C-alpha cells in the first residue's frame, strides 16, 4: 500500500507475514479478568504479548523482517541500533535463521540489557550515547559487514509483523468494538490500524501514550509530525517518536490517542500484577491506563488491549 | 481411607471432589518454560494455581468443603480462623453458595488482608493475636451462629479438594517422574500424595519447605510430629505446622522433603517473574527452589511443580 508515496504494508502483507512467522512465534493467549472489567466498566480482552518470545511483540516484526530476506542477503546478517526489546528480538530472530546480528548500543546502556542481547548471540558494538554516534556507528557496521539494517519501526516488514498480533486477537476474541495499543515509534499502532481496518472495519483503533512522551497525540492534533524533545516517562519502551511512515498510517486508521500519566500507568500495572498475576512492563500498561482515564469512551463495550511486553527491570521495582 | 484411626480422603474421594468443584474453580493451565528447564536441568511442568480464583489452590479445598455441606448445615454458614489465602478462599466459596462466612482474624492483621476477605462478603471477627484468643473466639462464633468450622488443612474434605490440582496436572502434563509441592500445614501435600499414589504410582511425590519453618522435614526424619516454634521465613503461607492427620498421609506417600533457604526462594521467584512473566508468591516458589537446590535428585526427568499461589504483598516488594 502506498500512501502519498510512503510504502506501508497492506492487509495482504500482514496476512502473509502471519503465515511467514507462525512457525517461529508464540500464538499468545487472549485473556480476560472480571475484576478488571468491573474496575474499568467495559469488557476487556488482553492480547498477552508479554508472553511472546523475548517478552515482547517486537519479536513478530523482527522475525518477519529476517525471514523475508533472500538467502544471500540473510547470510550477511542484520543490524540495528537499540537498547530495548527490538535489539533482543532481532538478535533471537537472526539466531533462529542462523545468521549474524549486529547491535549498536550506547556505552551507558544497563549491563542487564547488554547481557540479554549478547545472550541471544548478537555481536554488540558500543558507541557514544548520542544520536549522531549511534547513526555513524551503524553506518560503519553496515558498510563493513554488508548486514541488512532492520529499523525498530520505520520499515514495512516490521510494521506488517507487528500487525499480526491484532489479527490473532480478532480471531480469538470475537467481535470487538475497539482496540487500544501503546504508541512509541508507531510500528505496532500502524500495523494494528491497517489490520483492523481490513478485517474488522467497525472496530475503532485507539492508542495510549504517556504524558512525558506525547508526540503522537500532539502530531495527530496538529496534523504535522511533532517529535518529542527530551521525553521523560517510566514507559521506557515509548520514548521514541513517530516517523513520517507510521504517522501516515496512524492519521488514516486511528480514531484517537489518549494521554496518560505515569501514575495511571503504575496503577494499571499494579492491577495487572495483583488481579491477573501477570508481569507486564510499564509501557504495556498505557492501554489499560487509557481505559481507566477515559472510561466514558468505551463504556459497556468489548475492547481489545495489547499488552506489548513484560520486560520489567525488576531491580528498579524490587530491591533485593 | 483410615490410617491408624485417622480419617483421610481416598483417591475416590478426591475424584468426587474434582467433579463437585469443577463448576466453580478454574482448571488452571500447566505451563512450561525452556529457560527454566535449562536452568534446573530437568523438564518442568508448572501447575499454575497462582491463576486460580482468589489466587491460590486454597479455593479448591474450601469449595469442596462448602459444597459438601447439606443444605440445612450450609445455611448456618461456615467459619474459620486465618489471615491468609484460606480466609479469602472460604469467603468466596461461601459467597458462591450464598451462605454466610465468619472469619476470626487477629486484630494486627494487615489491612490489605482484612479488606480482601471483607471484599468477598465475609464477616470478620477480630481477636487478640494469640492462639488462645483465636481458638476461644472461633468457639464463641461457632456456638452463637451454628456455623460449620472449616479448618485450613486438618479436614478430609479440604485435603480432597487440594488433591484435585495434581489430578489435573497428571491429566494435562502426561507422565511425570516426580511432582513437588510446598508444605505448610500439609493439606496440599497430603492430597497430592494420595492422588498421585492412586493414578500415577510411579510418580514420586516430594515437598519443599523453607529452612525457617522446616517442621515437616524434621518430623519426617524423626518419625514423630515436631511442630515449628517461632517459624521465620518470607514464605508467609508456610508458617503452620503439620497435624497428625497430614503427617500420617505424608509419612505414607512422600518420598522426601527438601529444605530451601529464603535466598533460594527469592532467586526462584525472580526467575519466574523474569522468564515466565508470572506473579507468584514466595511460598509458591519453594518447589522450584528445591529443584535448584537438589538438581541431582531429578536430573533429566519430567517433574511437576505446583505454584501454590500468587498473592504477593507488592507493598513489601515494590515501594511506590
């Protein structure tokens, strides 16, 4: 699908991605919780990507990108810059295909994140903690190795992979009035919007975003891309800003973006820990926090909520 | 089944309990985790009673006791003394049958526990925080109301209910070489031992117990009941000691009890949070801690581990 010259996946691309990645990813459960339904005043079906491999939906997009490569291209490996879930996802996706992965990571990234990526067999290339150093280091790695760059979200194959989660949710949950996902760079939200528009056009697509990184809400309101400057939130997976590609998909398919406080995120996270007994990361809880913040928008409806990941830094929450 | 004059449930009693409680309890999932298998050197199938109603296997025994009552007896209600999972379990089981529940609770019990029990509609009767006050207050409540006392573990109907978890595990997991449960008062362990001996006699039954409350291990070694004096462990569900009834079942059916440190319990709990994304309470982690402590006993085998509950006091782990 092309949108004003921007390459985006179609529903058919997302369906093809689903077939391509099915042997490699978990079909995560769609779970419900009566106590949470009572708390938010609607019927919620949670798509549990916190139970996905590497603990996040990012494994879908990374796997689709890696498995889409021609054999000769794949053999040179894949590369990215990330210190988050995408780095782990790409590392494991490359390992599964048996090809190298190169991950450019700022030298001040927490040891636990370096170890997780290295644990999946990726080669880590440290760089100064600036955007310029990250990009120049990545360019050098790609030039030296011939590796294929897989962006965390600004890539049609990645967006198609992320869209497969909501395809499964709509199959497993039955008809939904609305679905709500987190939005950071917009890969998950773009894929969700395209997929839902294709298979369930009456299902409204919403996103939720922390107040400390609310570029998507501001961009949608203004009609132009407004990147976040110095984002600050406990939702460490949502610090990035939209790209022109994801913004185009979101303008076309997203009915609204609710902005939530970090306090609402923590309250939602605690509810999930206590009532569902599931570990979810703060970024994964913005959707539920959004339902709690804007109850009236979905009152009495059936709503899908995507738990995007479960990689909590327990050391920050839980002092041993 | 009678053992030296002690009334214990038979396999048939446990199977009847399973039919009786099936409409009311969750058939909890039996889950596996490759990262944990690699960490402990055997294949583990986890019975997830942390996902049971009220967050603990205790709901099975309480439901079996409440649903076993004749209508006239049930109408007068049920009573117990507990500040833990049994109190919540009995409160909900009574609510589901539409009969009153009376819970004697020490006046210094945490507010969060009082609220949980009250939230299921039980009447809470505070007492001084001594064993004598607890027993005399319970006796008074029973005399005044005619309510039926349901002991947390020293009751054949409760033991039969707890034994249903391992019946399901053996059905869902396929053949197991061994199964390991926590042991506090011994209700779960007794029911597990009787059920496994009946349907899978080649499956060894083990228990695990924290070092700060190791009365079951000491009793089994000595051949006589040795209650814990001033037990001290983070496993707040395992502070109680065996009764003559549960000791009799354990002597007959349990192959061994492994004693674990609180540090091993916390390491196991962290592994479950990080790799399975499941919230489990410390008491639920002694089985996995036992496998980590005594790897050689089950190396390469298929082992069932019962996660007994998920009611973590997040306030203690997680300072907001």
